C-alpha cells in the first residue's frame, strides 16, 4: 500500500501540472476514446510501470474540473481540507449504517447535521441524513411527504392520485422522483415563474384549488433555493403560507444555493426557511467539497425514521437507533460523505464557510459588471445569482460553448429561459480570483474573433 500511496502522490503532481499547463484537456472525440487510451481489460494484468503510463494518459485526457477554465457546472475547484477529509474516508472505508462499524464517524455526521439544522432555523427536534446527491435528497423529501400525508402508503401502496407542485424552473429530479415513487409524472403540477425565474405563489394556489376540486390529493410543494439555470430563489415565506393553508409538506431544494445559510449577507434569500418541513443542500456545490456531499434535514425527525427505518437483526446489533444511522437512510451500506464537509468546516470555521459563499456572489457581481460595461454582451441574470447568463455578439450559445470546448479554450455550458438560449457561466469555484474572471472573458472574445467570426455563423 505504501507504494501505491507514493504512486498516488506522483499522479497528483502530474494532475496539478496538467491543470496548470492545460486547464482544458485536449478534446477527445468519443470515436477516438478507445483508440487513444488503453482502456481494455485483459486476461493478464499489467506491470506497475505500464499501469502508471496508462494512468498518466488518462489524467491528461480527463476534464479538469479544478482548473481556472472550468465554469461548466454547478461545482468546480478543489479545496484542500475538504479533499483531505474525503481521502481519509476512503482510507477508513467505514459504512455509515451502524455505530459499531463507523464509530466516531457517526459523531462527525451527526455534528454536521445538527449544525445544518440550526443554521436552517429548525428546532431541536429536527434531524437529517446524507443522500447520494441532491436528486436523491429531493426523493427522500418526497417520500417523507407522501408517507406523512397517508401513513398506509408504506404498506398498501398508493390508493389515490396525489399531486405535487414545483416551478417550471425547478430541477428535473422532481418529475423523475414522482415517477420513481409511484406518484406519476402526470401528477406533477408546474407553477409559473416571474421574469427572474421565481415561483408565482398565486398560480401555485390556483393549481392546488383546481386539484382539490378534481378530487386529487395535494401533498407536496418543492421550492428552489437557486434554480439550476438562472440561480433564482423562490419566495419561501409566501409559499410556506400557502402550504400551511392547505396542509402541504414544503421542501426547499437548496442543492445549488442552499449554502447561503452560512452567509449573513445572503441568508435573506432563503428567509422563511424555518417554516419549511425539509431542506436539502449540496455541499459539493456552493461549499466546494468533492462530489458527492448532499445533506437533507427535516423538522419532522419522526417522519424521517418512519419512512426509512427497517428492522434488520443481522445488522443492528448494538447501540441505539440514534447512533445507527442506517435507520434514517435511503441506503444500506453507505460511504462516509460527512467527513469532507466536517474537515473543511472544522478547519475554516463557520466564518470561513461564509467567506466561501460570499466570494461566489462577489465574483458573479464582478462578471455581471464586466458584461454590463461591454456593449457586445447581453445579460440575462439578475442580482444575487451566481449563474451569470449572457450572450455575446448574437453568436449562438450552443455553438460558442461547443467550439470553446472542442478547441480546449474554456469549459462553459448553456441554458435556456423563456425560449432564449444563453451561455451560463457559474462562479462557484472560490479558489478563483477576479483575474481568472477577466481571463474567461478575454479567452472567449479571442476565441470568437479568431475561430468563429472567420467562418459563417449559423
Ligand atoms: C444540482 C441540483 C440538483 C441535483 O443534485 P445532484 O447532486 O446532481 O443529484 C437538484 N436540484 C437543484 C436545484 C440542483 O441545482
């Protein structure tokens, strides 16, 4: 193993160099994937030197999500202390279901959950768990809401059509989860949004009333803290009043921007969170930990246990349910996703996490200011969003992003709102500085003048 650790260290150096020298990996067409890399699995193994050579090839061609040119998704960068925690959890290789096999790691997870509950404004009676991602966190919320509405569903299955509500701009996992949980995609009601992409609560109420009239059973509303494209924040306070009136479970999907609970300056964006029933946040997005680190908390601790516990004599043999985390989990064996956020939090403190969150808004403001100063750009984003959406010189966003990627200049994606397609640049990597944002725009502009405006633009 010591040799493998030494090799790991050597490969990390290779990766760091590649990130510096070639921040966007050379584009590898799928048709060349198996030609350019030796990914074959054979009867005979390879000797270490050969393995090292293949791994180095793979490193060079793998997309560099921690580089200064990666703005493609809702994660990016690498924070040392968080990565350290994740590497340690691989070495420990505990499974989080019981105190017997995870020991202090259970305490690590419980501390993170307790502090997230507190920051969310939840009572002492709240609890939560780690899920394999934001989509699964949303599914856990949906299941709790379903079982809360009708306890017998756990045993009998669905007997009546139940409806749920989410905005047009919400994450696709909501409708996928409706299918997975037996609710059905047709029972998802899409609430209209305003021009900023925020849910319209009047429309929400109208949809609920219509469903009640048609004898459906409304049970769940999903509000989003940071919509996937525009980064918009639904008005939780107003939505919570509608939920209360009709006795619906309110979940706040904060996978993207729920991290604002750490910021005194931006916490107002999720005001009213304390009135929600559940809340999820991906630490691998705003807080910068490695994938995946998704947390779901609920005010209704009993429901979490109710929906997810199972008796298993072969497993739960010691200690109480409070320390056997398998009793509140979607999974059986479960990797330790808590240690990376704990290590980061421990090392920088709550104030350090606040700085990480605030910096993203600062970088986004800096990018928006650049766009607003420059007539060749059109801005689609609003204040208080870390998704910077724009178009440049009427060039198709899709064409621009694809060309930047295939020419190894920048990794950035595109999105759509009200049928307008635009570039979506995300300032979520807090290891970057303002000059890196300048570099983004310079690179994009140079690319357009050298590569795209030379050929006819479709
Ligand atoms: C990213 C995201 C999700 C999904 O999270 P995964 O960890 O990718 O499953 C859900 N909701 C929103 C708003 C997101 O931005």
